C-alpha cells in the first residue's frame, strides 16, 4: 500500500482537528477548562501561507504534541500561542485568556522553552535563576528560595556555582526549563526541547515533563522525535503544509494505519518454499530466507499462523512482529517516505 493510500485511510477514519474530550456530566461550559483553545488559526508571510485554519483544544494538565515535517508550521503555531507574533485570523485562548486582547495576562500564565537555550553562559546556574527571579520582581528572599528549589529539583545543585558555559547539553536544557518555571506558569511550550541531547539526557527530560504534568501543568510540545511524542503525549496532532492532517491519542492514530505484519525466518530454502506454499498472500525474500505475512500481530492471529505452518510441517527459525507506530502515521499522513519526499 502506498503512502498516499495509507493517508487516505487515516483521514477517512478520523477527524483532522484535535477533538475536545467528552465533558463530565453536570459540568458547564464555564467550568470545563482548556489550557489552549484555537479556532481557524491562519498565518501568512507575504504570499506564503504557513497556517491554514487550524483548530486545537488542549485540556488542562495534559501533554499535547504537535508533529510535522520541517516547515509545516509547528514553531509558528507556538510563537502565536505564546504571543511572540500575531495571527492573521482565528480565535486563540491560552490559560483562559484571549491572546490578541490580553497578551500580558497570557504571558503571566505561560513559560516558553525554545529550540535554542536562553541560558547565559557567563553566569552560573544559580545566577541565571536569580536573574530570572529579579526580572519577575519576586523579591530577594523569594528569588533565592525559588532558585534553590529549582536547582535541587533539576539535580543542578552541585553545579550551581559553575558558569553555565561549562554545562553539558542536557544540563543546559534542564537549567533552561528551570528558568521557565521561576514564574510558576500554568502552561509551558516546549519547542523541540531534546534536540541534540544524548539518550540519557533525553530520558531525564522526559521524566521532568511527566513530573510537571503530574503537578497540574499543561505542556505543549513540538518535536522531531516521534518516539518522544509516543512516550509523553496524551494527544497528538500532525501538521503538514499548515493544516492538521491527523489528530488523536497515539494509540488511536496507530490503529488507523495499516501495515502490521509478522516476519518469519527459516533455516533453508526448502523450508521457505514450503512456508510460501502454506501461507497465501505472504511476501517472500529469498536472500534473507524470510516470509512477511500481513496481520495485526495479535496473539490469536499469530497462533493461527503458527498452527498453519505446523500442519504443513514447516519449522520456523525466528519471527518478529511489527505493529504500526507513530513513524508509520507520520509517513502516511504527510506523504513523506523514509527515503525522501513522495
């Protein structure tokens, strides 16, 4: 099945906007809280249309991931939501405030960690935090208390007196996020926060995000790493050419994409021949002595397949089960293949 056919199946089976979750019985519209609400958001730069009428609704205390290829409009969306640039059209509310009419109130309720660290390398870790506290007029005692708490929370206490220029990439990102938290934001925008980090540092950042959400903070995340969205996000939207082309929970999106299969390996060519004769509709690979059988990888379907081979007296050397992941969703709905553009 081609990427275009897969995309059609995904789009036909689900909405192309982030649906609002069902409201609990008895809750009024006013009592239901969304950290981010966007309707018909549009943005152009000259003749180039960057955002073409997107809708979003992100509940409080959740992680929302915005995915898409380079140039899809992810960073532009974050910049509008965080009041850095104006929208051309559409209604946008963040933390219950209108971004266009109440930008100062929105800024007081949010934190932003961009693609590039805002840490001052000449200052120590503690000095960076104290500078942020001063800018927010926290007061000397409150600023010191907040800095100490954040240094401990992000495991930076031992490095607090060192210039930030001596920090590793992961330490700088943790300090950057700690600086965002000085203002106690309700909503945090993380724009590709783990780009360039080693696997251990990435997982440390993931744990930090989980802890923030457990404390009631809403996180809006853009990322190039699909495993990161799969690991962290409650809901995902895929943006392509300024439009949301798929949205839902990670599991919902993965269920919409075909491509599950079981791959079987055999000891020799006669065994592969016998397996090919026994299992119809399978693709064989003589070079690797393997057979690829379409399927959902469920226990019942796998048992039926192995029983079929047992009846044909074919012994399987090894097997692997593949179920669709967010990579498959991404390539299907954006029309992007692993080897380049479709």
